[in-house]
C-alpha cells in the first residue's frame, strides 16, 4: 500500500504518492472541449460555447500565470 503522508487525512492522505500527470496547455484543452461537445450541442449552444472559449482565451492573455504572479517556480 502507498505511504500515507504525515499531516494529511481523508481523501488527500495519499496524494503525495500519486504520480504527477501533465497538464495540457489551456488552448489545447479548450480546442478539445469544443471538438468533444460539437455533436452534443445545437447551433445556438455551440455558438455560445465558442464565444465563451474566445472570452476565456482573451482573459487568459491579460492574466499572468500563477508562477509569474507569485514569483514561484513551477514544480516538476
């Protein structure tokens, strides 16, 4: 069984022993979202989803990343 980390309990007790998974770039995640939902949405909902994605992309360009805001380096 995985090692339980001190100072943690419940759902997060073994989080430190889990492998770190890659996080996709936001643009790729948003593209996949639109691709996967295209057949599930009607034309109006698809148009709204595309607008929300564009809005999020614009907002993201104006917002610095977490490491830039906090001065922290991303952990490997």
